[in-house]
């Protein structure tokens, strides 16, 4: 059920984030993380510390830029993994977007009127 919710959210995000997204991005490519993409991903993530990113699927490509669904885990005991979209161009990270479905849904609501979605 969680995978279905993530897929639905990704479709909503990708279709609403830019009006010409479907025209500009090739979403018909294989979702498999190839060895070439994995090597570029590993090189790009080499200098990031504190969070471990594991690629799960390639969602689309445009001009050597890939949108990759990843599982992210902060490196501390009992950290819960959450989903992110990583935009990778060659061996450079363009953006990392958190998908709040699982990460923030498990937090208790704040009782002082503030938000706890940090």
C-alpha cells in the first residue's frame, strides 16, 4: 500500500511541477538503475555525509539528467528511512527533494501550535 501511495504521489508531483514536464522528460525509459547510472550516482554522493542514499528506480531522463527515486537514511541509531527524489546530471547532484509520506506521517502532532515537519 505504501508503494502505491508513493507512486501516486510521484505522478502528481511530476505532472504538476512543470506544465511541459511530459514533453521535456523521457519517462518511458527503463526504471532499472544501470551500472553507468549507479557509478555516476556513487561519484556524486561521495562527498555527502550524514545521510545514506540508495537508488531504487530511475523515473525519467532529460539531457543527461536523471530523476532517481532513492531511499534515504540519516546515519544515526534507529533512524527511519524515507524517500527522496535525486536529480543527477552526469556526476553532479542538481537537487534532492524529500517525499514526506512516510518520514513525517509517523511523527506525533505538535501540541503548541507549531509544525514539526522539519
